[in-house]
C-alpha cells in the first residue's frame, strides 16, 4: 500500500501511499456545524465516586484489609461474570429476581454476581484440593443487584467479605463475631450493636408451630421486621396461610429483647421438643459465653430472634450489625453459617461461615452522622510553587519529603500564593509549605496550618534533612492535637 522512495535531489525520504478504492476520507466537522451532544448521566442505582468519597471508601477498605489479615484471612478474587446456573443455584427466589443476567456472544447464559459468597463456594469446590481446609479468605469487590434503590442501598455496590470454609467448629462462628466487632471498632463508627440469632432456632419454632413446610416464605417475612411494621409482617404471614395464633407466637418470638440470658430462656420454651431448635439455642448460649471471654463489652452483642437473613443458604448462626444512632439505616455488616452451600458444586463437605461489610451503606451512615473526613486529596503537604527560578529546589524538597513517607502535591503552575492556597484549602489540605525567593535567600520556610490559619517558621538554611524533619514533626504534632 505504500513505499519509501527518493526523487532526484531529494534529501528526505518521501512516503508514497496508494489508498484502496474502498477507502474514503471522513469529513471533519465544520467549525460551525452543530453536533448533537450525548447527555452525561448514570443509571438509577449506579454512581460515580468523586475523590472525596473514593478516598473515604479506600480508607475503610484499608482498615478492613488490615483487620482481616490480623485474623489470618488471605485475599482472593473471582470473576464478575459467572455461569447463570452457579448464581441461581442457592440464592433464593428473591435473589433470582434481582440478578443481572444475559446471553453472551457465545450463546452462554451468564449473570453478574449478586454477592461474593456464592462465587466463593464455587471457587472452593473448584480449588479446594490445592487450598486445603480450613481455608480462610477475604475478598473486596463490586456486586450487582437489580433491587429497589433507597438510602444506603444501590444496584452496584462493594462488599468486603471474609469467610472460613471447611470446618463445623463453633470457634469459627465465634471468630466471625470477633472479626466484625474488631472491624467496626477499628473504623471508629461510634456506638454499634451486633445482633445474632441461629436459623435452627427459627426452624425449631416453625416445626413446633406446624408451618415448617412454609419456612422460606415465613422466614423472609420475619426478616422484614425492623424495616416493616409488625402489622405489615403479620399481613404477609396471613397471606402465606399462617393462622392468627401462630402469627402471634412468631411475632412474639421475633420481638423478644433485653437481657440475653432471659431471651435464651424464653427461646428454650418456644422451640419445645425440637432437637434442631434446641441445638440453635445451645449454639447461641455458647457464642455469647465466648464473646464475653474474648473481652467484648457487655451489650455489644445481643440475641435478636427476628434476624433471619434473607438469603436462603444460611443454616446456623446469623448476624447483623447496626449503628446505634441510625438503626433504620439497616445492617452495615451481616453474615452467618452456610453449611450446605458448596454442596451444589462438589460432593465434598465444605461447611462455611463468614460475613460481609456493606461499605457503601456504612459510608452513607457516617456521612449522615457527619463523621466522614472528606478531603479531595491523599496528599498531606501542599508545596506552593511561585518562583520558577527555584523549580529544581522545589522538586528536591518534594522528593525529600516523599522519601520520609509524606505524601506531597506540588502545584504545577507558578501562580500567586493566594490562588494556590485557595486550591489547597478547597481540596482539604491540612498544611501548605511556602518557600519563595526571600525564604530561599534567608534559609527559612513557612509551614501553614490551613485549618487553624496559623503558620510556623522553619530555619533550614538549605539542609533538606532539617527541613524534612521539621515538616514531619509538625505534621505529627497536628495529628496528635498538640
């Protein structure tokens, strides 16, 4: 299609290009030719994350990662897309309705994961021979559910899961509660309550009431308590064919509260002779004893018989966690035991237990409470640049500060100091380092506290180590409130 050639007297090579007949050149838009612009918008239930929100999210993710690792959980990742049969096997009828599903270009029925637990069960069935048991993992990834949007609930959101698979030990159940407690303490959310129950207690109660054949529908209705009124839940139960007497018993059980020992005694009577129900009550007793022995403050973990968890794969201990100041926000960290989930994909017994931090809901709650430190930059120090003659000095200073572990943003344009400080304040910088021609000549620097509107003078006389140590000390003093 083309060749390099030289003509007589040519000093530079020329490219001869022969265009195929089918090739046509597109006309560029004329200067005044109107164009139809596409409206920039996002789908309902989907969001962009601007720097302030993204940084707040990353901070919590870093905390979660640190806590999970401190308990020995290792990271994994799984595909966003799974074969549809993997996802529809155990999520439940309600979850199936929320699935984003389609047929791909190869004619395969696929779906986008609605949580991380089901893909993890598939992952374990596929890789457990090389992983060994018990296997402890954490995963932080995006999931999708086509559900109704509301405060703190979206159609695309991130989950931060941790799970232990390959053991029936109640110690793993206890550790799940301790991880959740440690995580929420580390995030620093203020008061919170972890509410626990056991699906076997509910199963025993349903058996005693003669409605075990409608367990899935009944449990799903009971799980709405707290989000819906008792009257609404009672109407749903009636629609499922539950008698008035049984409705009264179920709602009475679900609304038990107060001293954990008293609640457990009441549950003993309600499950009657059901062996499954008794096993559930015994498991709750042992769990609460373990929580106390681990030093968790009194009242932080309570028994709540209404906690059922909407997903059908839970079989034992279940938990939900709530902000004390925003109980109607919904659970911010939930989970439980799912002994039969991996049985869909392997004949090997792979019981599991784990929980998931709902980071988007947690962030919504913290923002509503005014507890999010929203800044638009991950950098700590704003280095003002207004003397082009000292560009090399600025670059060396920034490099020295970064080598000492400080994050530094160097303004790229030599503008007036006031303009740059406005930019720094808007982005949430706490300090700005100002060194102009006069300061370079005098061997000084101004470190400005942008929040307090104060400044300190640093005498460094061209010694980068002295300047770096002084800035570091001032930052540490600010963090400690000195």
